[in-house]
């Protein structure tokens, strides 16, 4: 364990590991320190000089990103002298910066914009005959757009591609005030994590072609969730907006810091998976492929489940822990069997040695916790014995429809699938991001999601439907 030392920041005593970077101590405690080039996932670079602080005993200001913590040091992040130094540095950054905040897609999330407003100077002391121009709207690849004029050369994107992905697509080209970020000839930005450079960029130099000009960020609402793209369970923020007379719509996913799960990043496939939420939604209940009221479909499902036939519940590994538990409870009441068989989610070509896992489901680990068998042998045996198959979000049968030919089928889906056409009763449900629940990743870490999506016609969750059926049974309607 590292030795801890005590030191003072702006008159308050704090404690940190000896030799650790001062800027980490400040950021971890939400002590405001302007910075462009430093990022906790990428380490120090020391090129922007914005994180200057005063340290007693030092002749001149020091950069917090390259200052090790020492016992008894006295640090000042505020005060006329140090704030003047940072204003001068910021002024140099703004000399050639274009004045296009009203049309910049980063407006509202731009650190240069924030620091400029904090600085309090609105008239530059530096005049130039003509600003240095650079290329605009450069498609780098992987949905990333570059505006070289806005770049502050923090090199976060360059270091991400060299230190994190090891793909080295980006570099600094030219010299002095003509220096720009760019790709090497014939080598576009192309790796499974490329869009993370958009999040890393502190200004509007790198923007997402997928999100660009879709929404102003101050109109968006946000809640914390996890990505359901694989068993990693990357922590994300869901940016959504409910416009008047419209359903709530998700506009983007962004990675949320969790050092124990995904660090600071997420893969591009998971980032863009939000699009699936609004596509091909299953909206209206069906009875024998004819549209029906939801209440009628649930009532008929109840009657079918209480006919004393052999029943098999087929669970999806993207269900929440609570949904699985409730399904198991109902199966027990009905003397039914339950399985989690779902081989369709395994894709060995998807996994890598960084974040992506070959199991493209969010909650398979919950099967083990709840002792739900997911083996093929058990599934085949139980399936052959069953007369009624209750499918809870599991799309395994989409490519095995012939298996359902001689079965009575009740299915619950949030999106349209081939399985619905083979269902006697098909009930629409809330999607992954429209419901709250607990998920367990491949390492056994439990993560809670509390959805804040608002719909004009809210979808019932699988949990609420199961609890309703169980209540009817408990009341003696069995």
C-alpha cells in the first residue's frame, strides 16, 4: 500500500498517495482545475499548460499534471496571480480559434468555451491581420468528423490511438501555429473504439457524424445505465429528449467512468446500439396473429397457463435480475420448468482483449446466481416434454421456428421477431432502456439501472405482467 501524505489545497488539508500526480488529487475531489491535454486514462503530457497552480516555495507556477504530491506542500488553485497566468495561456489558444460557437456541435460541452466564460475577458489584447486557416469537415472514418481550425492540440486523440488501441491512425502534422491533427496517408481512423476520440476531445474539433446537428445538448436529459451490447456491462449515460406530442427518444450513448468495469471508454458498436431501441418496435398485442387489446391478451395468457399443461419458460439473458426472479417465482407456482438456453448471443469474432466480450448479452451471470440451467441438454429434454412454451424476450427460435410447430406459444417481446408469427399470444413489453432493473456482468459485478424514459403510451414491463398473473393465481383463480 502506498504511503499517504497530507498537504493543503486552497486552505483545505487533503490526503493522497505520496508521489501521485497533484492533478489526480484535485480531479478526484472535484476541485476545479482547468486542463486540456491531461486525461486520467491517458496520463500526463504537459503541452497545454492550463493546469497551472501556485506552490509555496516555488519561484514560478507549476503544472499540476506533472507535479508529484509531497508531504506538507501548500497549493493554491485560485488567486489573482495564478488566474492571470491561466488567462494569458487561454488567450494564446484563442488567437486562431474560429468564432463559430453558435454553429459548433460541441457548444454547451466545450471546455474552451467554459474556460473562456470563467476567465472574464471578452476583448483580446492580441490582434492578427489574418487568422491561420485550416481544413474543415474532414471525414476521418468511423463516424468521426474533424475540424482542424478548432483543435487546441491537446493530443488526447493521438495518445488514445497510440496508447489505448495501439492502432496509431492519428498524428500531429506540420509545425508551429500550422500544426494540425490528421490521419496518415491511406490510413483512415478505423478501430472498434474509434469514436471515443469524440468524447476525449475537449473542444469541437472532433465530432460524431452520428450525433452531429441532431440536438442541442442543453435540451437533452440524461440518466445512468449500462450498455446491453455484451457481458462487460459498460457504464454509460443515456441522452434522451421528449419533444412535445412525441415519444421520448434516445439520441446517443456516452461512456461513463467506472474504473472497475470499463474505465473511461466503450466500443463503437455498443455506442451506436441506441438506434435499435426505436427500430422495429412491437407495439400491439396479438392473439393468433390478430391484433388485440393488451388486457385481452394477458387474460388469455393467464387462462392458457392455468390449464395444467406442462410449461417451459425460456428466459433471455438480457432480462433484469428482477425479471428472472419473478419468472422463476411464477414458474414455481405453475409447477413449470425454466431454462436460460440462448446460444445465439455468443460471437467469438466480436470479443477482444480490451472491453468487448464474446457473450453479447447483458445479464447471463444472473442465471448462475438464480440457479437457472442454460445447458443445451437440459433445454432439449424440457422442451420435448412441454406443451406450452413461454418465451420471455429470447429470440433463439427466430432461426428455429420449426421447433414451435406443435407447441402452444406465449411470447413477450419489445421488438418484432420471427418468433411472434409462431405465437398463439404475443405481448409487447418495455425495452431494455425503458425499464429499471439489476444486471450482473461477467465478473459478477451487480449494476442497477433506473430508467427515466417517458413514453406517451408506457409499455408494460415483463415484471408487471408476471406479477399481475401471479396475483390472479394467488387470489384463487387457478
